[in-house]
């Protein structure tokens, strides 16, 4: 038999199991054309162990490194690279039975027109006996197969128990936005297109982790359900019956509700059961009636109130984040950080984002279990403020905001409240008795920032004298978050009492809309196109824009006449608007979407001399593969390596000369692009921020 099977193994921190998975393929080595291990950002020795095992057994393995945080997305990378006539998916913690690929391929070849061969599998759990799952009940009727599969009338197809003909899988991909039921969506799409042939012999032993599955269900339940429901709806275009899809959605909601009830999250469970009741068949079933009764009794008796968020790794943690300005949709530095932290915290439980300033938006985030609201309305802006006086550095907080906050805490029942910065100091004291854990998120060490601003600046009086405010705030809180290790060291020297200080860095903004694979270099009629993105009403960014347009760009254009500068951001002040009249300078006022600007840029030059407003934009540029040339202050706290990941110069002339030199050396530019892209996704990507927020919330469930 020809070696024409591509084996695809998504792996993440699988050093302990990947060797056994690969070794189980050795008896069928003669049939395997290639083994693609898609390493999804592992921090252990997964790749090294896989390479050693493949070399020892003579397996044709290739490791592909990605950062996708999704098993479905990793499998899709393997599908795109597969060169075999058939594809076999295997999880990194499972093992195939000897001769399994031979049995599956023989079955596939015996039945003309079959696109999928399915074998029996053995489910192994920690505390239960092994269970044999036989693929009985498939018929030549594709519509019947999809309907019965979605309704659980056929055993689910386990990864590693099926061989797929490549022609049958053409253009079918795994959903990438969900971590549950993505395999159901994929197999359903295949069953709608191709005939299935089955064999009774077991071909796989797979390991089922009940605890991990439960944790996935109770973490962000609403967002999880909505994401799965959207993916199921897409199957209608493949001809799958809508009634079967509706049944599946109701069943998923009921399955999530079961875990929520088990963990005494009765309010969330009630929300899931509303989706179950919408389906006539499941909504009236004895099980649904039982679940609703348990929810009602639990809510009446108050069982579950006050449970510790960290008593068990699977327990969700409800987080309330209070910020000054509306955080959604996020556009500039503060709201990008607030919303990014909310997305990370939503991995551990429901999140509420509440702004002191009125929020006039309607749309809520749909991909995460996050609710956005405001503590005041437009009519309450001028209401009496909290406190009889304000210390310099404090924001004005209308009294109705505190009333609304208390109501919100009573209804949302947060385990943790995160308050944005010392400007909201007046809310720290009242929040202290409302919650078990109070965290101050310091986007900047404001007293340090004040020392950087010129004394003539109108901003300086607002922040001067804020050091005492920082000390008083720290005395109230349980923990403090800062953006960098340098900020942590500065803050430690200021505080009079020891407080846990966690580094929660700014993450890549809008990471979900950025290609995780290094984009191709921009193509445009000008070279280089230099981009500066930031809040153009913020004084440090205004100063950077003026120096870039009036000093740095002319020096670059003297050597590279086609060079262009694009300034983009919200609320540009008159000095920035005046720059648009200079040769080669363009201004994009409050862009709705910065992705086209990033996709067409060749360089980001950041001549920051004070403050820190553009640092989050540096991460965004690097995530797009745009080389960054900056002043040392601009990248302070990011721990980037000069000359390898970023180019640094102290003077405007030095920045201009570096830009010219880099543009004249395309090979070096490509190396810098690749290195910067790799580093930023590893240190500041969604997974890194989620881990930082997990630590910052005080959770001890490492790796959750």
C-alpha cells in the first residue's frame, strides 16, 4: 500500500503525552506520508519530545509552530498543509490501536464513494471503567445521518477514530472560535457531503477529562453557548435540517445548565434553561423540568451565595471592572486595556464592565461572557459629586454612580472588583465592604508620569501631588495591577505598606482581528509608509506627531522621496490637524477600523519623549509584522531587545537615519518583522494576558 495518509496532531503543552501518541502510529508507519504536529504555543518541551520520538521511530514528522489558542484552528493549519490523499486527526494525549490505519483505509477503499471511515473507540476516564463506543446506525441517507448525529442517536466520532478522504473534506474546516462541539460541527458537515463506512473493531483509546469539560462549560457560559449556536447555524448552508440544529442548541444549553447547577450558579443556569424552554421537545422533557425545579429551589434558599471563587479550579470567578470612560467598543489605550482585561477575565467567569461616564451604546460583546453598562446617565453628569473635596489627580464622580454601583454589586454578585486607576479613588473606599477582593489597576504610575511632563504643561497640575493618593489607594486594596516590571519596582518604592503587585501587561489590541501568521509585506505606491496611531488629543502623542512630521519625515524624504507619514487617531487637536498640510503627511481622524492602515504600513516610528500613551499601539504594529523604530521611553516596560526586536535611538535624527538604513536593507527588515511578530504574540498575545490576569485575580488553577 502507498504511503498516502497525512496525520494531523494539534498539541499544546503535551510533552508528557505526545511521545506515546506518536509511538502508537509506528505499526502503520508504511501508510503514513507525513505527520504534522501543530504546536499551538507550547511553553514546555512538546516539540523537542516529538522530534526525538519521531527520529527514534523513523516517523516522517514535521513540527509547525503557531499561536492560535484553538485546537480547531490548529487542525485547520494542518489541513491546509496536508499532501496525503486522506487525513487522520489524532489528539496529542490519545493513542491509536496497532493496525488501525490499515483497517480504516481498507474500509474506505472497499466502499465506492465513501468519504469517511469510522472505527470503534475506547473511552478512558480517571474514575470509571473503559467504555467501548461502536459506530452503529449509519445509513446511505446523508440527511438522516446528520440529523441522528446532531441528536446524539449515533455515538460521537472521536478524534483518532476516523479516516477522511481528502476530496470529501475539501473546503470543510473546523470552527475556530469555539472550544466545545467544534468537532461535532466538522463531522456533521462531512456527513452531509459524503457517505460513511464503519468498522466494529476499536481503533483508538482516548482519554476523557470530566473536570476539564466541566470547567469549559461553566467558564463564560453565555458566550460559550452563543458561539456554538452561531457555528451550528452555519451548518444550515450545508443542507443540515434546521430542526436538528435547533435540538442541538437546546441540548447544549441544557448540558451547560447541568454544570452550572452542579456548581450552584443558579442565575446563569436559569438563563441557559430559557434557551432550552424555547425548544418544544426538550423544553418539556422530565430532565428540563427537574433542572428548573433545582434552580428555583437553589435561588430561593440562596445556596451558593458567598462561595469562594478559588475553592476549586473549575469554579468561575465573577469580575466587575470599573473604569472612567466607556470601554466598548474599545478604540484607544485605556479602553483597549480595560476591554482586553475583561476578555481575559471572562475565561474564568462572567465579567461586567461599568463606566462612570455615561455609555450610549446598544450592542454588547457577543463573543465573550461580558456585559457592558454605565454607572451614570447623561442627565446625571452634573449631579453633586462624591466627597466634599477632590485631591489632585482625582476624577469627578457624580453621587448617582455610587448608588448604581451598589445596586450592580447586589445583582451581579462579583467575587472581585477591579478599579481603573487612582483617578477613581472615591469609589475604592465604598467598594471595600462590597466584595471579597478589591484590585486597583494602575495603567500608569501617575506620580512618575507627572515628573515626565514639562512644567508648562496644562496636564502637570492635574497629576502633581498624586503620590499621596497612590499610597492611600494601596492601603485600601488587596492587590494592585501594573503594566510592567519597571512600574512595579517604581511603585514598591512609593508604598508605605506591602501590597501584592501583579504585572498584567497591555495585550495586543484587537488580537482577534489580526492574522496570527506573519502577513506579507505591504504593497503601496509609496515607500516607506510610516504610521503613527494613538489618541491625538493626548499631549505626549501630540508632541510625538509634531516631531515626526516636522523633523523626522523631512530627513527621511531627503533620502527616500516617496516616504509618507500617516497620523491616525481620535480627537486630533489643532496642532495635529495643522500637520496634514505638510508634504507627505496624511491625517485619518478617528478611524473606524485601523486594520487597513496597519496592513498598508511599512514602518512605525515612535519618537515618544514623555508619558506612555503609544506603547499599546507598538504591540499592535508588531503583531501585524510592522518594524518599530522608537525612542527608548516609547518601549519602556515592554522588555524588547534592541536591534533584534525593535530599533532604538535617543534623537530625532537617529530615528530618521535608522528608518533610512532599515528601508535600504530589505533582508534585515524581513528579519526584524519576523522576530518582532514572533515575540509580541508570545509575550503579549491573548494567552499570555489571560495567564497574567489569572495570576492577578489570585487564582491558583494554573493552566486553566
